[in-house]
């Protein structure tokens, strides 16, 4: 019996949204390190180009055979997302892995103060956009009988918060989106899973970790007594994209330094 190289992604093509910085950048770099060709995407083309150039340079990729390409897309635009998928197929011929990492949180405070526009933006960008992307890439995966879809959720989807409640609601919805899609796609061996990070040192989460009181409150009951770094989320994405996880679907990998376990008295 021959066993596959469990974390070998050679020949695979991955789209990673929100990959010009933070967790998305760390995931894209790790996938490329394990052999995948990656499509870098965020709102600004120049930021995407910079990341793609760096990945290509690191791996000695040639212009006619890149390891990474850059396609800017706003996740709030269905047309942008379709163009992202179309450009990925045009460049690499297929899509094997989709990482829905991009998200937004335009409001920080109690639910009583959020506007309808802000709430809709959170749900549209953090849930509906993921649904759109999945529907765009899933048909080819289902036809081939393999593929991995990874949604970057959050431990916020498992907890309450007086300041990021709407964001947490959207991330709870992502868990259920993955479970439902796992049930639908499972018979064709297409897997859908979530990663649930704790507080990570990214620009996106600055409002939380730059506040000394919030940082102290988070780390006080966290076994590892610190917040995470973007690179510490990337390994979970490699696992979910790779042959190592081919019997795993509908699940959430929590990567939070033990925050959801907590440290009691």
C-alpha cells in the first residue's frame, strides 16, 4: 500500500482571499511552501502584486510558470469574485483549494448601537461572500470528486461579546455554512471545514490587542498567556488543504492558545 505525502500540495491550485497581509498572507505563503500555486487576492492590486512577487521570488518561479498570481477583488462584489475565480482558472487551469479568509468588521460596540448598514455589511462580507465563492468553485471540485474548502471563522462564533457581537454572529453562521456544505458535498469527496482562530496579532484585530485592558483580559485566562501570530494559523490551513485531512469535513479547528478552554481558579 502506498501512502500519499500527507502535506504535499504539489500540483494543487489555491485561492486565498484577504491574502495581502495577516492570516491570509501567512496561509498563502505556507500553501506555496508546500507546493501549491496560489492566487493572492485582496482589495488593492498593488498589495496583491507585492505578495505574489515575493512568493515567486522565494520559490524561483519563472514568469511563464508562476507560483503565485495576484487578482484584486472586493468580497462585497459578486462580479469581482467571479472575475477572481475566472482569472485563477485562466492562469492555472483549475481550482483545488478555496480559502475564504477575507472578512470585515466595521463596528465595535454593543449591538444596540449598530446601524442596519453596518450589520448588513458584516453579514454580506463574512457569510454571503463565502457562499458566493463556494458556489463558483464547487462545481469543478464536485465533478473531479475532490477538493477542499476552508472558511476562516473565529472563536468569536462560539462566544458572546459586548463589543464585537455582530461579527461573532457572522462567524457562528460560517460554522453552520461549513456543516451544511459538508453534508451536501461529502458524497463527492469535496470537504468543507473551518479554522477558528483566537486573538491574532493582525491589523484587522488591532482594536482588541492594542487595548491594554482588553489584551490583559484575553490573556489572563488563556493557558499560553499570549495572543497568536498569523503564521500560527497557517499550519491548520495546510492540513485542511492536504491529503492529511481527506477524511475530515464539516469541522472546525480551534487555534487559540487554549482561550476557549480557559484557566479557572
